[in-house]
């Protein structure tokens, strides 16, 4: 199985920056797309950003030009650098990974942006 563990969430003021990390462990051979989703209170979970094994990225329009997703295969880690944070970015952020046709999720890490 695959385990995903997020870290880096916390409280930040609007306009500030935060960096999230997600370390994959377990059966991660041939791990493909990784990335981040988020869920705000009372809202559906939504895409934030994904990155393929070939480093092709996809961003939600709301975070494009502010967030950057990257990965370090040597460390089995995916990152999300968040700049210019807004109050509406407040949510639980979930790490996502796909391995041989299976989807895996982390437990989530809370990001709170104060206005």
C-alpha cells in the first residue's frame, strides 16, 4: 500500500506564504501523478494542483500564478509552495497520489489564512 503524510500547514496572514510537503512511503514504485486537493468548510473537495511523473503540472484557476507544485523523486516527496495567500485559501489540504491505477490520499493538513 501507499501512505501519504502531509506537513507544513498552519496559520498565516493574508499575503503571506506557506510551504506544504507530502512524503510518500510504501509501495510507491511507478508512482505517477501526485498533487494537492483542498476542502473548505461547507464546500466540496476541489483540485489545487497536480504534477505527473513527467513533471506536467495542472493548477486550479484560482491558484494559478500564486501556487507552485513540485516533486523530488529522490525524497519521494511532493511540495506545494503557496504565495500570496488569501482568506479564501483557508481549507484542509490533502495530498494525492496515483499508483498503478489506484488513488491514495493523505490525512490532510489545515491551512488557515487570516484576513
